[in-house]
């Protein structure tokens, strides 16, 4: 995020300001995970996801008996995706968490243009999303929310943003750790998104954090917080 706490500008375009060091830091977090989760707004901004490309990190995954790439999970209530996004051609496993309405809109819309298997698994939940049920389903690898069998269990999930998704997971008490990189620029703007958006929390009942580590590299500050229970 920028030094004034923004993750993109007011147009919600892709935020490409982090340094190579920050990208490598993010890739290391992703490489530890069984899956990453991101909101449809983040996918709309980038059109792609971040696969693991560092060969040492891929080798480390193999030695932990993990597949080369973590599963990339998109959440969207509406299921409104552009099948031309490069995301649908990236060599990564893709899953979707959506509503019945979202699944119908995607499947009856342009899903066929997105290739043979745009999403390996689709988990259907109610609206608003019941994240406790979703997380239980991901963790168990069982399919209360999808008809598919043999889905791998997701134990280590990295949430990539954006602010709306992170806010809903925080408000349900489902975030353990927060990694923030403060980048040396200012974005400003009332409507530019921040790491946590949604309705906001009311003081003093806001999520509280404990600082686990703080590293400075060149002009960036790498923060790791755990979320207090
Ligand atoms: N700097 C960074 O590190 C970074 C990282 C990530 C994102 N970003 C930026 O953040 C912006 C996107 O963030 P955002 O807050 O606008 O969007 P977001 O959280 O990525 O996505 C919002 C969309 O995701 C779905 N969604 C999220 N939470 C949901 C929930 N609880 N229940 C149901 N659906 C849910 C909905 O999709 P539908 O509308 O399809 O139903 C919603 O409209 C972009 O500008 C991107 O560039 C920056």
C-alpha cells in the first residue's frame, strides 16, 4: 500500500507500484500456501493472478509434497467475468466461490469462451457469503457447497485482497496474519481503496493487531501483524 494507506488509485486500476523486492516477498508468501483467495474486483483490475515462478520456491513446494502452483480461488457473488482475461489461460488451478445466481450468470453467459475448464471447482454459498461455512468446506476438502468429490483440503490460505474481501473476512474473525508493505508514494483520494474497506469497524470494537516483525528495505517497510482473538 502507499504511505497514505491506499492499495490503488480512485479508478481502481491495477496497482503496479510495489518494488521487485515486494513482489518477491509476496511470491514467497504465495509459495507457502495451498491456495490464494481474491475478490472479483482484484481480478477485474489485473486480469491475471500471480503464479509461483521462482524455481527454488517451486522446488520447496515439491519437497513439501505440494503441487507446483497453489489453487487460485476467486470470490464473486455475481459471477461476472470476462472470459478473455489472461487469467483463464494461466497454467494454474482455478476455483470459484459464488452464489447460485452467480454460477448461473457465468455458465449461461460467456463461460464457454473461457476454455475447457475455466474453474476446476465451483463452491456455491448463500448471499451474503457465509465465510465460516466456506472456510470449513475448504479446510475439510468436503463438498457441502459443491458437488465435486476429491477436492484437496486447503489448510494454508493467502488472501490477496482487495479491501472488500479482506473486510468481510476480518469482520468474521477469519484472518490470522496481516502482511502490509508500506511503499514510498502517496495516492490520496476519498474513494481510492484501502486494505480494508466494507462498512468499516466502530471504535473501540475494531480488530486489534500485534506487530510480529518490521523490516526496512530501501524505501519500503515490510510489516507482519497477527490479528488478536
Ligand atoms: N496494492 C495491492 O497490493 C492490491 C492488492 C489487491 C487488490 N488491489 C486493488 O484493490 C482494488 C480491488 O479491491 P476492491 O475492494 O474493490 O475489490 P475486491 O475485494 O477484490 O473484490 C470485490 C468483489 O469481490 C466479490 N466479493 C468480495 N467480498 C465478497 C463477499 N464478502 N461476498 C461476496 N462477494 C464478495 C464481489 O464480486 P462481484 O461484484 O463479482 O459479486 C465484490 O464486488 C483494485 O483496484 C486492485 O488494484 C491492490
